[in-house]
C-alpha cells in the first residue's frame, strides 16, 4: 500500500539505500563518513603543534641522554690548566689535548682492565644464557605442577640486592680459593644474571605457538630436538635481548668486582678506573672521564647494532 501523503515520496524511499549491520549498504557500497576523525594524528599538521608536542620533548630527551657523553669527551681532551681554572667556559675546550688518554692507555693497566671486563662479561653472559634457556623452557613449556610459582620465585630472586648476596658469596669464594681471580667473577655474576634472563625468556617462549611443539612431538621429535631446532631459532630476538641485558649488567657490575678482586692486573674497568685513578683526595678527572668514555663505547655499539632484535625481544614478536 502507498504511504499516506506527507510521509515522503515513495520513489525516493525505494531509491535510498538501506543500512545494514557492519555499516554497509544493500547495494554493496561502503558508506563514507562525512565527519573527519580528529582523534588521530591530524592535530600534528600545524607546525606550532609539532614543535610543542614532538620536537620540544624529543630535544629535551636527547639533551639529557647525550650531555653526559659530551661532558666526558670535553673533560677527556681538556688540559689540566683549563680543568682547574675558574675562568673560561666550562662547556668548551680551548686547547684540546690527548695527554689524559695517553696516560690512561700507557701509564695505567687500563688495557688489561678492558680485556678482563670483556672476558668476564662474555663468559658470564654465555653461561647465564645457557642456564636461562633450559630453565625458561622447562618452566614455560613443560607445564608441570607449580611451574608458575617456580617462575615467580626466580624473578623474586633477581630482586634480592647484591649488597646482601655478596657476603655469603664472599665466604664461598674464599673457601674455594677463588679470591682475586677472574673465575670468581665468572661464577658469581650468574647469580643475578640467570634470574633476570630466565624471567625475560619465559615471556618470549610463551609467545611461541604451542601447536608447533605438538606437531613436532607427533612426528617423533624429542624435547631436545624441539628446543634446538624449533624453539631456539624462533627465539633468536629474545636471546639477543637477554644477552644484551646480561652483558650490560656484567660490564657495569661494581660490588662483586670490588670485593673479590684486589690485584690491579685482574681488575675490571669500573673498579680499576675508580681505585687506580683516584689517589687520596686527588681526582685525575681527565683520565677518569677518558676511562669512562672508552668503557661505555662497547655497550653503546652493541645496542646500536642489535636494537631491532632488542625491541622485538621485549615485545614478543612471534605470531601464529
């Protein structure tokens, strides 16, 4: 029946599209919204807003991040006369010199400290990663009773301060005759590296689909084959991320190295720079900053090369 007069034209009503579920029309064409979405990134189109919301915070962040490196560089190449002078600009160098770097490399045992730090950090990192992979896989993938509580206990062990652990560790180091050796650091560093790496790898192993492991078990693969041929190749970003964290913690460790090492030729960079370049109340600031700068470069280079794996390892990039 025809609609009564005043209710619109029947032809226009028949020609108008009818909206159905999903925001589409009966004729198959998508509806276009007339309103503009202002909740996205459109507010950054104007230059003043970009300056306030993007470039100003980014500039402040870069300044705070890079200023310590700049200060180390200018202090390392600044002569003693300018370092001790109360006149002039403290943020600039007038007569740069390499005397402090030369003193650090040739008049101290800094090359030996650097080699000790690399050896201890790499060895402790590899040892910790091996133990952490086995622990994280068994806790996260084997699904035994109480695995969650074991994982939580491992993470809580990481939260124990090293200032509490080094006392019983020092007793064990003395009893086993490891005092003043690199092996003392290699064996004690995993006490705080393994809990953290295990907790980090547990989160990454959890993102790997269980169906891959179940298919491998159906095909007759053993747990060791699954771990080495399926899990570990997929978990390379997580391994790199955990390795970077472990290497950084080992490189910057101070308390254990100060407690268990006394000989100058066995010291690491953090301990050697502080104990050997400070004579009483005399601080050799040029050599101190040069040592800190050279000691921070390997970690910075490591992060710059593996930053993509580092980020994907933290976010768990394996998708089904």
